[in-house]
C-alpha cells in the first residue's frame, strides 16, 4: 500500500494562475478600439476568457471604450491591490 504522501499526486498548478490584468490583456488583444461593451465581451469570449474574467467584463458599464487602457482601468478599479513590501523597507505608519 502506498504511503499517503505517495498516493496523493502533487496538485497541478491552476490552469490560469495569472493576474486578472494579464488575463484581460490576453483575451482583449484582438479587440479593435474604439469598441462597444458587447464587442469587448464577445472578443474576450472568442479568445476563451475564463469565468472570473468574463464576469468582470460583464460588469462593464454600457458605453464605447476608446482603448484597452480604459477597459483595464474600468475593470480593475474595484480590484484590491496588495502592496508588496520592499526588502529592507520599514513601514512607519
């Protein structure tokens, strides 16, 4: 009988462990701007957007987006950004 550690294979890394920003750029790279909300969502679906990315895009306000940066700013506006401490930096707050 195998040892418990041998029986369990190492968990594979998530298929898409990239950041939301990276996933958005990847699925929106073929969208031509200016673009309507529906064109952005359709373009992302055509490029295989994952569920989380598709959900975030579905929450975009109805309007015309002039460029990818505007889409990214709008989608990422509510995303909590985690500050990564710099080595040797002392937080004095």
